[in-house]
C-alpha cells in the first residue's frame, strides 16, 4: 500500500483520489528540490515528508543540498537575519563568498538541475544557482520560507536581484511576501497527522505520560507547548492561570518547552517563568528533549484547553498541533494564529492575560461548548492544515509552473 493511501481514513477518499488525478499529468516529470540541509529545521522536515509522497505519485523527485565552508554558512545566517529585518553587514568579502559558493555548487549540480522540469530552490542559500545555470530548460521556483515582510532594504535589493529571474516564487503567508516580477503563490504550512507528534494515541499512553510528569488527568488541565521565548508570552500564560485558579482551584497548568538551556535568552526566560510559578505545585514546567514528540502529543491530548498566547508568531505550528488534538485554542491575536483561531468557532483570540482568563473561565463553565469548539478546531485543521492540502498545492503549483509563459511576467 502506498503511504499516501494511509491518509484515506483521515481526510477521506475524494481528497486522496484527487491527488492521484492531479498528479496524473505530472507523471514522469523530473523535479529537484535544493536547500542547504537534510537535517534540522522546518524546511528539511517538510521535504522529508513531501518528497516520498511525490515519488509515489510518479513524479521523479530528487533532493540536492548546497554545501560550503563555514564562512558561507555565516554569510547565509547573516542573510537570514537581515531578511527578517536586522541591520546586517553586507561587505564585499561576504558577498563574494556567497556568490563563489553558489557558483561551485552550480558546477556540481549542473547535470541534475539543467534538464529538470521543475526546480524548487528553498530560501536564500542556493538562490544564486539560477544565475550560474543559464542553460536550464525547466521552470525554476524560489520557495521562500522566511518572513521577508520588513527586510533590511539593501540586503533585500541584493537578493531580489538574484531571484527576479525565477519563473515564480512561493511564500508561506501573504504578509511575508515582497513584490517580484513573476507570479507569486502562497502555501501555508501543514502538519502530518501520521507523525509521532500528531498520531492518535491510546488513552493508556496519554495517562502514563501525564502521570510520569505529575499531571493529574482527573483535574482540569491547560497547557502551552513552546520554546521559552518572550514572544510566546509564558509569563502572560501564568498570569491568566492565576486569575482562573481563583475560580477553579484544582486547575493545573503545563508549560513545556525545550532548548532553553543552550540559548542564553531562553535560559533567562525560563528563570523568569520559574520565578513566576514559584510556590505553586500545580504549574508544571517541563524541559523536554528535542525528540519528545510523543510526549508533546500526549500532553496536548491530556489537556482540556490549549494556549498559544504569543505576542508575535509566524504561523504557530503548535496551534495547529493543539487544535488537531480536538482542543479549544486560546491564541494570541497575532500573525498566523489569526488564520487558525476563529473566535467562538475553533477557540478565542486574546490580547491580554485578563482576556485569556475570561475565555478560559467561559470554557470551563460551559463544558459542552468546550467540547464543540475542540471538535471544530480539529475539523478546521483537517480541512486546511494537513500535509495532504500541502501536497495538493505543490501539485497545482507544478502544473501551473509547467504552463507558465515568460509573457506573464510583470514590470515592477
Ligand atoms: N516544539 C518541540 N519541542 C518543544 C517546543 C516546540 O518539538 O519543546 C515543536 C512544536 O511542537 C512545533 C515547533 O516546535 O512543531 C514550533 O513551531 P512553531 O511554529 O509553533 O513556533 P517556532 O518555535 O517556530 O517559533
């Protein structure tokens, strides 16, 4: 059985059948994805999932990685920060390293890329390959995963110049995009319902995991899973909890996150969180290893309400993951959370700890509503944010790209 067919039980036969149909005219084409790492980070994770599914659909899909000396990575890290708005150094030496490394990689990858029907170049690291492979035959698409809504201008002008010749570009959210002379597409992120973090768990496993962290499933539980980062507002979550606790004395709060100890800023936030929670044994602060996917899954499933009270958020995959567990979401009114949390339907958007507390109290006082909203949240994710939707959009994008004509370009 194809892996794709395993999703039939989750999204239904028509969705999977339509993926096979959409892919039929793409059968046998050669597609290459290029990024700068096969491990770590969201880009690698999504490629690891999508590429085997494309292969199953008969699309020959290769994954190439650009490599370089440490200086190249320093330079592209710099680009990453600059595209997200920091003022960064753009001295000639750095730009020379970037260009030279792209040129060397172009020589290595030329055979693989020049005849491909569709080439996806992810993020700025390999963006200059196109310039060094002018004999390319297929369509080239720049897939930008970074928020370039407010880039450091001199750097954006430099990068824009490199990506303008692509046939199309793809951004994750409308707010992240910039003007370019070619067609732009939006592809929102997704989660994989068959991954360890999202797969259905036996209630026994949920219980065991919660007990092992001192969480009592017979009492009300709310949780937030996040890096210990000020933008995620864990202190605001504790404030909201403290307000609700006056009315719901047996309430428990789980704040789970990882990676704080190797990040000086994260460690400072963690200390503030510990201080704010001091003396209350019903607040569980859990430091989880990077691969604690099943633990996170179980904690979310054990919760009555899930929070993501961020004050700034790109998309908020934790929101999607939480909603997929059938729980109402209390989310900060910002960024991609707004696309997922629909007031009164999948949860509540909040701006303050008091606002969050009000909504949490409402839900605990209206258990039926709590369950309904949780159910809606899960259905909303099923319809909009699963990997099958992501795959469909890649397929339609490839179909569109193949038919794209140069005359479709616009003057900026
Ligand atoms: N995550 C995790 N362990 C943690 C904290 C977060 O595995 O301790 C995961 C979380 O489940 C989600 C991702 O990291 O898949 C975070 O993505 P999100 O978009 O929510 O926020 P970001 O951290 O990228 O700002």
